C-alpha cells in the first residue's frame, strides 16, 4: 500500500501519518520526492482502514500496490532515482563508467590500470578483493590487502571505488574501505547478505542473477530497500541460456523494461554479459542506446597475465578507443560521459 500526499504537504503531516502507522505495527517508508511525498506501508494490510487514511490531513490518495515489490516500484516513486557516489550522480543525464581489473592483484597492477582511466575521466575504479570463483583452486583475491590497495590507488587519482561483497563477515571491513558495494550474480538471492547491506545505507550495485527473472531481480532489490537503504543501482550482466557462443546472453531488453517498472537506475556489464572482447563495444553502444545509466567494463594493464577473466579484459589503450567511440552514442540519446 502507498499513501500519496498532496503536493506541498508539510512534513509535519507526513510525520503524523507515520506515527499512526507505527502505532499499528506497520512499517512506513517515506520517500520525499521533488513535488510530493509518498509513504510506502510495509506489513499486514488487511486490517487497514483506507477511508480513514484518506481522511487524514495532507493525504491525496491511498493505493494498494499490486506488484510483489513495492519500494522499488514506479507506483511508489514515479520520478527516477539519482544516486550520488562521491559526486558521481548515477541515474542522471551524465552516464556513469565503472572500470578497472577483474581482480586486485598488486599495487603496481592497480596503479597501471587506474592512472590512464583517471586521465580519461573515469570516476569509479572497480577491482575484486574477494573473488567468487567457480573452482576452489582458482585465485580467490587478496582480501584485506586488496581492499587497501584499491582504496589507496583510488585516493591517489581522486576516484571512488566499488568492490564485491561475498560474506556478511566481510561487510564492515569493506564498508570502511569502499565507496560502493557490489553484490554479484551468485549472491543476488543471498537474502541475509542483502538485508545486512540494507542496514548500511551504503550505495550498492546489485547484479542480476544468471538464472533470475526480472521480477526476482527487483524483489532482491526490495530486500535492500526494505531495510532502509534506498541507494541501489541495478546491473544487467547477462543470463544463462542454451547459447554457447558467448559467456552469457546479454538481455538488453531488461533495461527499458526495468525503467518502466522501477525508479532505480540500471547499468550494464557487457564484459561478463558477452565474455568476448570483440563484442563489448557493440553491446556497450546498444546498452547506452536502450537507456542504460552507465557501464561496467574490465580493464587490466596486461590482460594476458591476469589472474582471472584474462580473455575479456581490455588494455588501457584498447579501452581508450572504446570510450571514444561511445561518446557519439551518448550524445545521440541526450546524455554524456
């Protein structure tokens, strides 16, 4: 259920409604928009007197939300959400680029990647300190040392950071070191992790699970918002299908569909979505054209020596050419990097 307040309704009226809902053991989640406030109501709705709520001062209308997800829905918040990460506004007309190696391997490697990326204007440096690998004997990341390297490298170049969280036991440590959290595809439905991240209020990029429907994707985001963290960026990174020609099937129709269903920003990861360097640029162009709010692309100073995902990472020079080719596509849809 959502309670829509009249345009210009004072905040004290919203506060009184919230107080009354809490007295009924309901959880009100206010969303303060540019024009009006909307209060999403979480809890058992059967005993709620809609007529009474509609009679309260400042209330314009009360609506039941049909969809299983509420807080991420455009029914609750019609205007698109813009999330600020150290001055990078994700979901705005300015497209966000997150780039860097798959894994943090050494201080020298990260410096060699970050310096040319910063020179191009990339504002968010990615790098995995804890790596989820299919095989137990593959490189698992440097852990805390990797976090320190990522943080120090980004600070030298005035960049924000994003790194993956695999385990609730690592959450506090990663929150102290990274500006953004990443929930990978394998953890999209790790609900205990999602709930703990929801308590942090930290910006989080939630990747779509490799077998997840769009509804399941949005419900995973709902877990985070329901715990009080509105700073969720969705990421389409491809799904698993019968196709063997690419690493995954990059379902770009997800982008406009999510834009219609949800107010949350959504970016695309064409690196994991294709697994092939020759496909990353065309799919990046298509992602921007269909409405994505940004891209995540893997860049390594020497991909042939990478400890993970060697076949799908650009060199900084290759990425520079890719970045240049994306600019006219962005301008064509009235956006910019």
